[in-house]
């Protein structure tokens, strides 16, 4: 089980006054790094809707943990449920997230399908057989993280940013793309080790579980990203009964994502 919930340990931000979207960032990211990268355009999100964003456990300005289980996607989902209860009360919400945030949102929806009226899954992570094949890789990174810490990992990733994002996105955001590593730089060695040990165990829900999730779902994905393969997005689109997939092939397609998110939320408000 995750640590007992204390809202004061979480850095969160709630804006707007209407139907809520609860957004969860990806692994090693945070609100600051999302804003630095610049593709989300949260400043355009309408004030007649509520937007609740937060830094997950061990990320950004939220408190960290040295306990691997606190970083399992199922337990991150529990944190989402607790945060919603503390900030939004008993409201029905739309859940959304990128990569890790996509996974924790899915588990939250499976736990409380009656409380979730929509899902936005951006860049779904590796899953199922492909995820299992990466087990040893995550164990290796966990050992490296214990030695190098956040700054060391950020330096290495900065030198290999072309392995993390499509080339057209790097070119379009060449002045801000390294901002996606801002959250990583301040992360602690011990919590980073636990995060990657958890990553070795994490996986998306089973195909059978997903096929039972009758919730409107917007899936946003791009190709040429080994950590977020298009195959994950396509499989989710085939399994989730009420889903639509938008595949970005260039920066112009990604530039449409903020409006797609807004339109989806307004439709379900």
C-alpha cells in the first residue's frame, strides 16, 4: 500500500471553475517541465472548466519516497483518487495524462468507472510483452540512477534527446526541448532508484480489463519514440470500446492536441 495520504506533501494547482480535468504528467516529469516543453498550452485551457494538475510522488515539488511500492502505477492511481477527494470532493471527472500519467489514469478509471466520465491518454507507455522485455533495462537504469542522481541522468539524456522524441518535434522546439529534463535534475538518488525499480514491475491493465472500460477515450500518440511506441496506442484504441486515436506525424498535428483536449472536455462537461 502507498504511504498514508497527506495533501500537504503534494504540489498541485487547480484553476477554473467548471467540470474538472485531472491531468497527470509522465515519468521523471512535473508541471514545470511540461510547461517548459511548451506543447501542452495549458494557458489556453478554458476557465469555465477546472484543470487540476499536480506533481506525482517523488517528482517536481512533491514529497519523495524511498519505497518502491509508492511508485507502482496502481498506487499512483490511489494518490489520484485521494487528491480528487481532497480538492474536488465527490465530482465526476475527466482523467488525462502522458505516459506514466496515462497509466495511472487508466487504473484510476478501472477502480472507479462511475466517477470517471472521460479519459485522455497521451503517448501511452510500453506495455505487455514489450514492457516485460524491458525489465532488465529498468533494473540497470535503477542502479545507474543510484550513482548518478537526477543531474547525472539529465546530462546523459540531454546528450541523447534524439532517442526520446521524434526528430520533427526536437527541431520545432529546439530552444525549449531540454526543458523536459528540468524536473529530473532535482530528483534524489534514492527515490530515482525506487522509481526505476517500480518501472521494472509496472504494466498497463490486462486486455480483458481494458475491454470492460466503457468510458469515452481520446488517445493521442506519435511514432519514432521507443518509450511510447505507437503499438501501445493502437492496441489501447482496439481494446477500449469508446476510444478514438489521433496519430501525430508532424509538429502541425501535435499543435492540434491542446484543442482536441479542450473539445473533448467541453463535449463531456
